[in-house]
C-alpha cells in the first residue's frame, strides 16, 4: 500500500514500499580488511527517567544487536560516540556496557574494541588538570584491558579544553601509550561530530594538527595498531594514511566517503570503523567479502548505493546521526521501540526520518519490509499524518 511521507516543504509525497529485502549471503571471516561497526545502545523504554538521568539500557536488546553484527563477521567498536558517549551515556553506563559486551564477545568469538575517554570529568568549561585527565584516561583504559577488549583512545573534551598547545597532547598520549598493555587504536574525532573538540591536537589548522597526531604515532609505533580518522575529508585521510608508519592501519571513520577509502588505491587502503555500519551491517559485510576476492568493481557496486543514506543520516548537525541509526534499528526489528537514552529520538525531524525510511527501504535494508512499513505508518499517525 502507498505511504504518504512528509517532505521538507511541508507537503506529502507518495511512496510505494519495497516488497523484497536484501538477502545477504553468509560467508567466511574477512581477509582483506579489518572492519568494525560502532554499535548503538538500546534504551529501556519502561524506565522512569528524564534526559538528565543516568541512562537506562535494555541490556538484552543491546547485546542481541551486537550478536547480529558479529554473526555477519563485523567487529564491534563498543562505547563509542554511536553509543551516545557524552550524549546520554555516562562513564558508569559505558563501563557496564564495556564489561557486558566484552563478556558476550568472548562467549561468541566476536571481535571487540572499546572506547577509552575522560567523560568522568564533567566540567566542560574548565576541563581539568593534565594530571586529572591522565588519571581519567588511565581508569578507563584499565576497565577495557581488564575486560579483554582492545582499547580505542578517544578524543577528550577535557583535554581539548585544558591543553595549552601540541606539547600537552604529546605528553598525555605519550604517557598513555607507554602504559598500554597492547597496541591501541587512536581516534581523531572532528568537531562536526562534537563541537567541543575544535582545535584538537593543539591547533585549529588541520595541517598542524595532523603533524602533531603523526608525531604521537611516530614516537610509539609499536603501541598503535591503527588510527581512526573521522574528519569527513577523504583527501585528508588519504594523505594522512600515506604518512603512517609501516604496520599502522588507517581505519576510516568517514561516513561520507567510505567506499572509495576502503577500496583504496595503488598506494594503500583504509580499514573501517564506522557508525554507518550499524544499520548497514549485512550489506557492508557482503561487500567486503566481494572485495576479499579482489573484485573492487563488485565491492563498489554493492556499497556505493548506500552512500546517499549515510550522507542523509550524517547531515549537519552531524552529532545527531545517532537518532537515524536507532530509528532504522527499530524499523528493522532489532528493537521493539523508537526510544533513546537522553530522549534523543526527538533530535531529528519527521521529514528527516521519513527520508531515512525511504532510502533504507530502497536499499532493501529491512529484513521484514512489512514490519518496517507498519512501524513507519504508526510513526506517521503519531505525528498526525493519517492518509
């Protein structure tokens, strides 16, 4: 049956839902790329909470979604910004998420890496002392290492607010890398994802910031498994990738340009650690297995059509992409409700969500298209669209 979806001009447009879903083919583990999906958390819809309350998480549904990703061969990047770190999920909740997900990964043989930050420090205006920032990082690093997961050193709002220049970043990261038991992933998250990270690595000049970032890596190449670049600038990622020490991976975090970056060129390629691979898990896995055979054209044919959806979900203000990710998980049947920790289900408009549905349905992302259509109709009715 025809759906009438709202558009950005205040009108309605007719849309015929797709009848058949995309049917991914199960396959062997990836051989040519290391691929992580940054996974979202599922809120407990029955918890009596407010946006300022600690997050109430539905642990069963949250862990079930991780098993879904592992079943398709993807690694899980846990407790990252997709899981609403600093946007509804505090450190206490993140620590429990890390412990539970790491235990689940051991049980099913899934790959997992977990975010290490400083979000115990809640005074964003003053940040804190460098010593306090080091201590916060160390506490979180210990939790991740004790869980048996790989560590991802995330960008710190407190360090961005406190650091006087590049030398402070060199000191803090050098200290942490010397302490790390195993090689970590360094994450450079741009201000489009978090405005509080403007000027990270000691400069708003991205060329100067890149030099500092590479200096950190060059001083400790044995302690850096790879770097995750989330700047939404494909050429900058390629340029940086070519300057990495031998053996240090580049994990693209570019949700606008990921097919070309993963495909690579004659001088190298990026691996992946992407929020968009939360809703795109099955077709992304299918595409990477095609790439494993050396078929770059086939890989691009599968993944290129997904970029329009990704660019839509990650449009400015980019930090609210999580709303679209959770919305699609609800439509796909991975959770029973469209509720988010911190009340962030309200962060995107109905026209935005309607377009997300249309694009995802066109890609065949919904295992049960009829369920997705029914849930979309229910949402439209809730907003007063009764046609």
